[in-house]
C-alpha cells in the first residue's frame, strides 16, 4: 500500500464534509460502569471477606448503593482486605476478571456489582451532560453483558437492565447512546479496559483464536438483537465494534472482523445506524478506500499525552503545540477519496476521536498503587481530596479547548467530533479526567451549538498556544522521570517537531531557527578553541626549549 500524505495547513482541501449541517458529535464516555476499571472506582475493588460472604458494605467516600439506599460502612476490624493474584503484584483485585474471580459464588458477585451499576451513573449526571451541550454518550460494554459466557469464565451478567435505564433517561433528555464493545474473549489488548489485564499488552489471545473472533461477532449480533427487541433503536444511534485492538493483531484479521461486524449490525439495526471501529493504533493503514461508500461510518482513534514520558515532560505551551501538530496529524491522515494525495475527504467513512482527556503529566497506574494501599490500610483513598490550583485549571481550559478545535478538524472536513474520557471519577486523584468536575470548576468550557465548530468560538489551535502561560512549574510529572529506566521512558519517541521544540515560536513570521545561531556559535567556539590550542602549544614549546637549553649548559 502506498504511504499516504498528511495534508498541510496551506494545502487545499476540496469540498470539506459539511459537518455544520449535520451537527458535531460532542460526547462523553461512561467508563468504569458496565466494564470496571479500578482507577475510576478504586473503592469498588477494595474487597474484604465481608464482601465475599455477601455482607456488603461501603467505604466512607465510596459511590455505592442500590435503589437509592447506601450500604453500611465497612468495619475494617471485622472486614479483612482480600489479596488476589495480580500481574502487578498489588493488593486487591486489579480488573473485572480478578474481581469476579475472587467471589466464591457468581450470584454474590452479581449482587455486589448491581449496587455499582445502580449508583455510579445517575439521571442527574445525564441531565448535567445534556445541559453542558453534549450530544452523545459512549458506553463501554463487555462480551459478558448478556451472559455469553463459558463455564470457566468468571464474569457475571446483570448490567443490561441498567444500560436500558440509561437509554430511557437519554431518550427523555435528548442524548444519543453509542455502545462500544470494550472486552472480548481472550482480550484484544491485554488492558484492564478489556476486562482482563495481561502481563504484556497484546491482542493475540483474541485475534489468533478463530473461536474467540467468532464469539465476538456472535456477541455483536446478540447485543444488536437485544437493542431491537427492547425498542431502543431511536436512542441507540451508533455501535462500536471493538475498542483498542492492539497493534500486534494481524491487520487482515482485524479488517475482516470489522467488515463482518459492520454487516451484522446493519443487518439487524438498519442502514441508518452509525458504525465505528477502532484504528488498531494506526489510522494511516485505513486510508486506502476503506468504507468509502459507506455513509455514517467512523474510524475511532484515541489521543493521550500521559502514556509516554516525553509527553508528560512537555511544558504547558509544548503540550498545546503538540495538540496542534502531532495530534492534528493523527486526525487528518485519514480518510480521503484521493489517497495518497489526501485532498478530497471521504464521502463515506469519517474520523471520530473516541477518547481524549484533560490529564497531561501523570501516569494513572503509578498513583493507583498508593491509592489501593491506602484503602487496604485505613479505608481511605490517597489523594481523594486533591485540589487543582487555579493556574493549573487555567492551563486545563486551554488544553481542553485546543483539543476540541483540533479533533473537530473543521478546515479539513475529515472528522465528525469526539468523546471525552471520562464522565466522572471517584475522588480527586484523577481530577483532570473528570468531565463533570471540569464543568463545575470551569476548565471544561461551555459547548458551542452543534452546528458551530469549536474553532469559531475558541480560536485556532495556534492562537491558543500563545495565550497559554508557559510556566513549567505547572508540570507535576508522575512518575518522577529520574526513577525510570530507558524502556519505561519509552526512549524510542523523539521530539522532532519544530513547533513543539520551540514552544510555538516557529509559527511567528520573524522567527529565526535557533539552529542557525547554534551553528554560528559552534564555529565561533571552535575557532576560539583552535586559537587557544595553538597558543598553549607554542607556550609549551618555548618552555621546553628553554629547559632543554639549560640542561645542555649544565652538562
């Protein structure tokens, strides 16, 4: 396949997609709810012997209850924390697989999780999202949601009635629901968001198994049928085939699965439902005419700055600059009708940024160890009351606006919008990931009307660079880079973007590249060094000559 060309800002894009007529997709993920993630709701994973016996209790700061009734508080003298066999060696279960495995009886696990399903998402949350200007919610689902399980798999069903309740709320309030298959048999990535954390990130447990791939397609069919049977087609307007397939999966297998899943969803729910699929962490590979004639289809990409050390280490302006350049390139390198020239946006498939966030300098898993140890020790979560200083909030506002502008890519016409991760977090440790908190504190801005691109309200991404205070004291990098080895620092990533390296200065018309100055300085220093060396050598020769003559005279 020919390597595609990434458009430049001064490149003419012919007939951009008229997104203003359709309205931009601006949504929020409902993560950590029907597919559990420990860092989103850490107290839920703080299992004790009381929980396993069905004597459910809650920690003082935990979001947990059923039918509006809070559970009694855990007595940590009586209720002893449970240890499980985790790949990270930490305390408590680390994912949905190890959490449900810890219960001796599946029915007990199901009842425990029903308290979470009932209380973690409220109608008030959904109303607040709608009031803020959101148009969609993306809801992760596991393959176990309807009970499609083998006997030796520990997951439990029971979440579907609560998904239906959310759909009814969204219908009433005016939000569209896009479920997303997040976990499949064998795990498509080895991440906790698939249900099971593996020792190494990999999708081979899924994609090298014909049975697991087929089971996943069967789950897509089952969920589609259940949506139709429950009469949810008017509010469930999109379907995500599979989240974050890891890049070690054979691309042909991924494409065949995606095509088959697409045909299944459309055959059950009709040609009008949106279908979106993950990019396998390489959106460029899909820019070859894929789904060119399939309207209302989307290629889903996820953009984060926190999962590589060089990204966490950027200054405030550099973070914005990287959004404007690196993240923009990732968005606009697909999808076009005239690949590899990339000047005519696809009449079919469009881009969607299914996950992004406000966090920029702190790796979640490093903080999580402290949080779980704190819960095990005294029943409280470390950093629970963490507050964001006002300078950090001011930067977050710029960081969020820059991403909104970039991910809509209004001048290119290849993107249809985005989903923020996540709608809420339990406690303050991950405040920058918390959309509702961002609304309350003001660093999530009010949304423009659906037919107005964000760039018209917030300005260009480049303009946002120069209104950002480039105060490096805002950066609170976790983990400390001095404690990491080369592999952990991900030393393969090289900062080679002039806009990022110069903190945006290279965008200015009178900018002179510093390397020109550095070349002159190098030559000048080399010239001075040569003169110094010549001077020193001459002095040494003179001294040696005088000494030699003196010895000769004495002899």
